[in-house]
């Protein structure tokens, strides 16, 4: 199992990507008088600003499966400054992801807010009862809260059998729930996602799931989300932007063409991707990684509508996004896990490719290196003996061995 991040245990954050404070101040001036003085104490209900224009409508909310929680369809993900969280809250975001695992949001954000006005989850990266309780209690103290809505197992299952094999996490959950410190169980899964999440749904133990899901997701992922809908399990989708701007730039000509074809009066390219996921039946919400205030405004605006979210993304936008995904098909790992199951050394290829994305696409190099260096001994990319079994098994024809060499050169 993955070792706990030392940064988490010491209360330190991953290396910041740089906050676009100048853009935020500009937006604040556009949105409300006097906002410059306080950098964020704007009137609740103000509109997001995208490309200098205020976006009409309001944040949309959906029921998160059988929990009956009505959550914003855009969820607050990792952000590097408490003012970014304040701004998200003012725009109607009411669900916080990974509380207690990073410095933000912390007590300076939560203090004074009505606890019934927001929901949150906390990552747990051990399946051991005592370890999970200790990690939860530490995170609870860091957050300044008395209760977290969801414990979230963070991609610790290799296959469906692990759900029944490792029972300690469920005993920890029961212990904490009886003491009023947590209410629901969730899972975020990065590898073998469709199979593991389907088993979690079938087990009846999980109230919500957080899978990687985007334009590149294969049919079995769509089937799994439909299965979650059938069983009334909430779905919050991660990695919806598929690596974001830096990945899209690997095909600059296609990106420019797609941006030209996107209906500019309705959406940006990033918003089109978010709306694509939100239009899939069974998807409750999306949680984009937000690294600056400009992206915050743009991504949250994807959840705004006049009355209700349109029932379908425009056909023109859908076709344009499909073309972009087609051109980037051999760049993006779908985390199906087939390569891991056949690899004689069980090298965690999807995890390594995810860390490489953190490094090169998300511009979080120190965080990516830290995660890579926490891999168990013998599981690094340079342990590959280039037998080629992974590439033969990959249903998407990724040049896995070459990508592993590149990842190791960046992350080691």
C-alpha cells in the first residue's frame, strides 16, 4: 500500500504553482466595490467573471445519491490559497474535497460559517483500522471542524477482492460514525477504476464514488456510472479536464481548430469538457484542479445556468471535443489497469503516468516527485524490463515503455 505523504503528516502543502493574484484583484474590482481592500470579502451571490464578462445565472445543485445531500455541480478541489476557497463559497460551491489533507481550506476558511452550508470529504490512505482512525483524527484537527461528511479511501484497492479482504477501514468508519465525526463512506479510484468502483457500488458500503472520468473514458466507465445511478450512489468525477491546457497544447493545431469550432457564446474549451461530463446520466458533480483565480472563475461558471443546466452539450461542441480526444488518444492513460495485471513486476503504470501529468500538465513538479518517490521498492518506472507485455495488452495502443522512460527521467 502507498505510504502516507510526509507533507500531509507535517501539515505542509505541495509546491504551489503560483497564484494569479493580479487577475483575482482585477476580477474583484469588476465584481464589487471595495473588494480590493479585503481581497475576497465579496457579496455572496455575485457572478463569476470569464474573459472580463459576468456570467449570468446561478450555481446548480444535484442530489448526491442516497445521501440526499444537494451539492454544487462544481466541487472545490485542491486550491493553494484560502481566498480561492472563499471565492468559491461566495459563488455557491458547497462541497470541499480533501479537507484536512492540505493547509487550505483550514480553520481560517471554515470558522464562522454555518456548518449546514457546506459538505466535505477527507482522504484516508491506509486500510488499517488504527491507522485510519489516527489519520482521520489528525486531519480533523487540521481542519478545525468537528465533523467530516465523508471518509474517502484514496485509490488503495488493486482489484475488487480487496474490498472484502481489508476490513479495517470499515471498522474505523463505524467507530468514527458512532462518535458523530463522520457520516458517509466514499472512494476515489485511479486504477482499474471501472471494475473496482463497480464492486464498491455492489458492496452497498459506499455512498459515493470519485472516479477519473473524461472524454477519453472507455465504454466500461460509462457502464459503471450508469450502474452507480441504478444503485443511487453519488458520482463526483475527477480528472475531467484530462490534463488541462498543457496536455491539449501537445496538439496545438488541433487545439486551435477545436477552440475555433467551440460555441464561444456558450462556453470555453475547458467549460465544454466540464459540461460534457455533467451531461452524462449518473454524474452528480465534477471536481477540477484549480491553480489560479482565472481558472477558478472559468471552471465554476461551468456550473452556472439561468434555471436548470441544459440537458445536453451542443452537438457542435461534442463533435469538436471528440476530435481533440482522438488526436490525443495515445497521450492519455485511461487507468484501466490492464497493463498492471499482466506486468511481471506489477509496475503501477497508471499511477506513474498520473504523476507525470502532475509534473508536466498540472505544473506541480515537487508534488509529482514526492508521490513517485513514495512508490514501494521495485515499482519505479526504471524497473521495467521492456518485455512489451504491457503494450500488447493496452486497449488504446499507448507507447507505454517509452512513456515510462520519460516519466522516470522527470520524476526520479
